[in-house]
């Protein structure tokens, strides 16, 4: 049997294979010439996956981080804040995305309320070798989430290396080593970030002191060609301190401009500490069999402490003269929280893969998890207007003579502790074959899971089908789909009173994705146009409020909904030798709560356009530039927490942002230029300037709702994002 290995295509896994039968009349044996996929570490045969270059992720100019920063330029991914590494996919929220590192599922912090509190993503771009992202219709081997799956594979260093980065907002240092026989490899990386300078571009008087740092390790020991051991370790600590003083925001319309002046007292101190360890054993007795056993442990400790008293004054202005009109009263509010969360998850998973030939794969997996959740919640808000607490029974004839108890606007208190067990298993089969002269790929599978807390068992069948007709045009048609569940965890089971609901069920989504990949040449350079149509039918939904970037669930399965849209991306070498792309999408997402009718979900995206562009000067190729552009229609901000979403439908302004990265490469050994003296120690040396929010656009991430006593109306006061910021970055590799 003769095998020929060809590389995968540019972005998505376009499966190219052929087989021709040659009959030997002497021996009467049929020899099959096969063309197979390139089998490298981290490669995937998932038809729904898009491959992202780790190098592009390192180059992108992004405050939130490399991998997530470049994901946000894909048509299916949406985010309305540059400070957050979280993202929404095809009408889903931040909690509906799977994230894996070396096939181990990881978790994000749970109590993050606003993007200013976020530290760095757990994904370290300097350690990444392969990035595979699926926006829906993914394989059965991925877990139970309704929106997307991101699978990151870390790299093994091939020699002794040391690299680093220093900038105005932080730095990193990465060291790698490999033994002479490559049996032992190790990669260590530490990062630090402080976004105080970036946050100072906010239009407010606030003292910020956010500091984030982490340390990661990836160690491999190859005992033999068949057996290897690996370990991933992770520790991070984020501290967020904030003392607000004053803020002035102008909003409303040209006919009725409104200014709110807010004075503050108090402070906020938050802490987020995460640890993770994974030990893996890989055994490959032959080319046909592969076995993997992983043991993992994850621990998360979060504290959210704040007491902030704000006093505000609403004021209007005469649209013709601009003179202030005294028509609104003053008010104030006190927000207090003492929230503590402890999450520990540990377990083991076993995976086996059997490939009887290069065109067939059987795969099974089992996973056991033990969870420990301790949640102590004490959170309340007092709203006061002209000396009167809201809410309070109204006296229509004389509002200043209201009677009744003074009540808090809301109060959440809970003491919860559970130790459930989660079991899951999957099986899938994939096959490549000829159908006439067309090449076909099929993947079918299913997974089953049980959670002891709500005593629910879910079954999730999934399928993928692709056909590449024998046409002159290089096209691939795909159909993916299945039943996808959102298995509940800490956030979904917690209701608005602060208690865990043991009767909560998994949210369910029935998905269908139709896609086409068209590869062609233009100006003698390769390009690829990808188009995807999708539809999701959802039930058992848990309604939620968008509290800045925190999702607050109602804790009840009392809604249904649907989402649909179209995604397109043109990918290729707009500049010879460098990949860039344009993305466009139109998406809608609706929900029906308690049968009251369809309303847009808080993540209803609508129209979105994004671009990631790279270039260099032809005569001076060491001068490089990358540009990230995003335009997205504003998300429905939904209702204020604890109010009726059918009575509050407010859409945020469109999100518009341009980030620019300029760099000069002083040393690059790939250019084969000689260096002398001290500089001969460097393999790479680059100095760059990043311009975040180049056009200084005042984007809005959320609304702060303020109640006017005279009219009893609630006004959405915009919460602005960061302004223009210049960052200087030095990168080196020894």
C-alpha cells in the first residue's frame, strides 16, 4: 500500500484525497493508492473547524489578547467590548462556548461583572501551535455547549529558546528547552499586565489599579515512540482595585440632550485566583490505535467586595440656546456586595481512536468529573431619589406623601454548597470515500451525559457531511448539524434570589448549518471564499440579563427561541505572502418568555463587518503593519436586572473600532542576514507601536439605569469604553 501525504488547505480543513485501483493480473491483488490527510499534532478532521494561525494571533493589535482578539474578526463571532476576552457566537452568550487546551476543557472566571475587571485569557499565544475554532455543528467529541468550540494545542520546543515582550501595559517571558534526543521537552511562560494607562482614557475621574499575572508550564517526556507523558500547569491571580470619584455623561438626542453628573464615594476590591493541572498519558501501539488517559484538576477562588455610593443630577438643555433647564431632580444609590465563590473540579477522561485505514476513524471517550461549588452571596442595591426610596407604593395625588416600607431595589442572598458528579461519553465514526467522481466525507456520532445535581441525562446526536464535486471550480459543500445542549453549571443553576435550583434542565438547540468553500486564484495569489447559512431552534431556555459582561440567569427554563443568519469570509493573500481576510455577517436571535411573544435576545447581533489586514513595505519588508477593523450594530441592552424585559427594549449604539499595529523587524534569522557581537545572540528582535482605538470612538458597552423621581422613568446612561491609546512593544527571541 502506497501513501502520499498532502497538506491541508488554507483555512478550513478541506479534505483532499483520491484513490485509484491498479489491478495486478499476475498476483491478482488490488493495490490502492491513497492520498491522506496530513497527520500532525493538533490537526483536526472536524468539518466545521476554522484553523487560525498562531503567528497571526501574536501579531494582532488587541487589548484583550491574541487568540480571542483575532477570533473577533471572524464573521460568526461578536463582542462589544475591547477589554474583554469573552465573545458571543451566532446569537449565543458568553457562557455558551467550549474552550479546550490539548483536549482538556477549561473554565473562565465566573464573577466578572465588567470588562475592566478581566485579566488575561488563560490562553498564552506564545505557547500555542494550533488553533481550531468551530462556530457550530461541531463533532460529538466536543462537550455540551450550544454555540462554539475552541480547541488550542500547545507546542513542544525543538531546542533551547528564550523569548519575551515588554510594553506599556505588561510583558511576558517564555523559556523552552529540549533534550538532544528530543525525549524531554519543556515550555515555561510568565505574563504580567496592568491596564491602568488604558483605563485612564475613560472619560471619568477614577483611580484604577488592575494587576494580572500568570504562570504556565507544558512538559513532555517521550518514553518511547509509542508511549509519552505530558503535564500542563497553570496559575493566575488577578487583583482589581477601583475608587470612583466623579463622572459626567451626555446622552439623549439633539432635541432633548441630557447630562448626568455623578459623584462617588466608596471603593471596589476584587480578587480572582485560578489554578489548573493536567497529567496525560499517550499510548500509540501502532498506526491504527491511539489511547489517551487524562487526569485533571481545576480550582477557582473569587472574591467580589464593593460598597459604592453615587449621587447623580439629571439636567436638560435648551436645544436652541444650550442653556440648562432645571427640570430634573437629584438622586442617588448605594451598591454593596460581599460575594465569595469557590469552585473545584477534578476528574479523568479516557479516549481511544482506531483507524483501520487512512480513510476511516472510530473514536470513543469517557469522562468523569467531581465538582465542588461553594457560593456565598450577599448583594443589594438601594435607589434613592429626592429622599425617597425606590420602589415604594405610590401616592398619585401627592407623590411626596407616599406611605409604606422603604425597600431595597434588589437584594440577593444565598449560601450554597453542592458536590455533584458529572459523567459523559461519546462515540463517533468518520469515513472518506468516492461517490462516483465526487469526494465525500461523513462523520456521525453521539454523546450522552448525566449530572447528579439535577438528575438529568441528555443525549446529543451529531453529524457532518461534505462533498467535493469533480468540477473545474474548486468547491466543497458541507452540511453539519445535530442536537446540542447547554449543560448547566454554576451560573445557570443560580436564580435571581441567590439560590441553586435543583430542578433546572439543560437548554437545548437543534442546529443545521449549510456551507460552501470556494478556492480560487486572483492576481496569481490564492484566495478562499467561505459562506455559511445556519438555523437554530431552541427550547428549555433560561432567560437572562446582560449586566455589562456578566450573565445573570433567571434560574427557570421558561423560554424558547430561535436564531438564524449568514456568515461570509474572504481569506487570502491580499498582499503576496501574507494572509488577510474580510468578514461579514447578518444574524438574528429571538426568545419567547412564558409564551408572551418573540423579542430580540440580549445577544441579537444583526449586521456585522470585520477585517484583519496585514501588509509590509515592498522595498523595506522589515516594516510591517496590521490593522483590525470592526463594525457591529448595537446589541439590545435588554432590561435592567430584575425588571420585565418586555417593558424595556433599548438598543446600544453601533460598535466601531480600528486598532493598528506598526512594527520594525531589526533581526530575523529567516532573512539569512549576518549579525555581529551582542546582536548575534538574537534570533528575532522587533520594535512596534500599537494604536488602540485609532479614531478615538466613544463606544458603549452597557447602560447604567438611573431613575428620575419626578417622572418615575428610568434613563439608560451610557457606560463608555476606552479611548485612543498608544502602546510601545518590544519583542525578542534568543
